[in-house]
C-alpha cells in the first residue's frame, strides 16, 4: 500500500501553521515507523483544520497501516466529502471496505482508480465473474506468476464456468452439451459408468462435437478398458488429425496393449504436432525401447530429463535409461542412471507422504 502523506503536505494551501506542524510531525513519525504517534498527529491536524481533506486521508491511511481498517473508513469518507476528486482516498477507502466485506460499496471507488486486482476480487464477491476475469487477467499481465492473482483468477474463472454450466443444465437439460457437461462431472468424480452413459448420449445426438470421442476414450482408459479406449481415441484422431493430445492418447492406449510399433508411430506424430511434451516423450521412449529402437528411446528419455529434471517423470526416465544401458552392457552409464533414479525416489516420495 502506497502512502501519499509524504508529498501531500508539501502542496497544502490555506492550512494553519498549527495544522501544518501536525501534518509534518505525522510524516516524520510515519518515516520512523511510529504509527501511533503519526495517528495522533494527523488526528490533531483534522481538529485544527477540519476542512483539510489531506489530513483525513493521512489519518485513514495511517490507521490502515496498523490494520485498523474499520476505524479508517470514517476519516477516508470525510476526505472524499471534502474533496470528491481525491483519488488516493478513493483507493484507500476501496481497500478498507473490501477488507471488511463491503465489496459492493468498495466497487465504485476501486473502479475509479483502476485498482485491477482489488476490483476483480470485489467483482467476484458481487457475482460479476466475467468482469472479474477480465480485470484479474489484465492485472496478471503486469504481475505474472503472482500467487494471489493466480488464485483469484482461477476462482473467478471457475465460478464463471460453473454459472455457465448451471445455466446450460437448467435451460437445455437434454441437449448434447448438457450430457457432455454431466459426463465431465462424473469423470471428475471417477464415476466411469455414468460418465460413459452421458458421453454416449451426447455422441448419439451430435457425433460431430470435437473432443467428445477423446473424452469417452479417457473414461475407458480410466477403467483400463484399453481396446475401447483405442477405438475412441482413433475416432478422435480421424476427426482431428492435428490434435496432439488425441494422437498421444491413442499411442498410449496402443502401448498398453503391447502394440509397440503402432504406438511409436502415433507418439512420434504427437511429438511433431506438439514438441517437448514430457508425457509424450516418456511414452515414446518406452514404445521405441520395446520396438527395438534404442537410439530413439535414449533420445526421448534424455529430453524428458532435460525438461523435467526433479520430478517423478524424470525418475521414470532415468530408470528407463538405466535398463537400456544395462541391455547394452554400459555399466558406468547404468550405474549413473540408477543412482539418479534412487536419488529422485528418495527426494520425491517423502514429499508425497507429507500432509497437505
């Protein structure tokens, strides 16, 4: 939170000498971190100069410094009564109101000063999910990878999605899209028979919807029904030959059934469509190894390790390389890869077992 007091007092006009002294003393106390003293000085400034908007602003800001946002609201509102154009007061009042749960009251103040993150949060709380997504996305451009922004953007997007789905299910309960949405819900809940039923009904109504066969294939894969999964993934690949995930899923299903050469072909195609996907590369390495192409297997697994480094998938790639080098009689390389595999196992497994 930025404190405006340090420069405001320099531009004040029509202030009594006593009021100016209290303002300056408050500034100095703030610089020294003596917030209680600063609050007392700014309060005296509001008493000696009751029409000085900046004194009320500074008092409100200083109260917010000690997290007494409830008490800050009254002087901040008084500052805006005296000077409705005082943007710093709009900003601080918006923050204070939002922190206390008065999101609807905070909205106009935050919108006026384009405080995108706080505005987006207030819009979440007031059910304006689409606007919240837009504002939080804009804020994220300026501060990428900010954990708070990522959380709130995810929450706004999820709530917007839920509202859309709820509207769909309410307005068009027997449509293909409604059955698709229900299939997705059942899939998340791992209720595979119900998910299969919903996806099949959606396909019966509209077999042309992109991604439906892919979703159905994932249901079968989740139930380890690999021949059915292959059939569904193959149908999706036929419909969308440029879909890298469909090609990867088909390759993985073929690999599960021991169709190593066909799996390798699909996985190579998936890698060309979307290069450097670690899951694709790991499966490609496995298919190539089982198909007898040790050079491609080595290349694929080394690339997984370069991309992933310290993950369980990297550990699996090290283990695959160890087996490959052992087959080739490369003892030093086999030992090195096994050592890395064990190191990653010891690093990753404790993290998995820790309570979250």
